[in-house]
């Protein structure tokens, strides 16, 4: 069994290419693992931003409700009713003192 120079070169090329593909596969594995780690961190940041946005939006939505009451005039109606009750209480107190 005599090996030609062509067969020897082909064997050498196959071994080198196999080694390069193994190294490339290991590098791709490390890159994908780093991408996964980065995506987990980005997900945590987005979750935190969502929590902060919810915490900010709740008080702002309640302020929007108050401004809606004021603009619709119902707040003014409630204020007039309270004012009427307060005047009625003052009027009763004056009659009891006399």
C-alpha cells in the first residue's frame, strides 16, 4: 500500500479543514451563548422599563381623570352641592344659637 503525493496532500487538506471546522464550531457556540446572555439582560432591562412606565402612568392617569371631571363640569356640580350643604349647616347653627 503505497501512498501517492496527491493522496498525501488530500489527507493533509482534509485534516486541516476538519480542524478549522471544529474550531469554527466552537467559536459559533461561544458567540451564540453570548448572544443568549445579552438577550436575557435586554429582557431584564425591558421588564424594568415596563415596571417604571406602569408606575409613572398610574398617577398620570388619575390626574387625567381629575382634569376630565373639572373640564366636564361635574366637579363644579359636586362643589356646588358641597357648598350648599355647608351653607345649610351654617344656617342651622345660627337658628340654634338664637
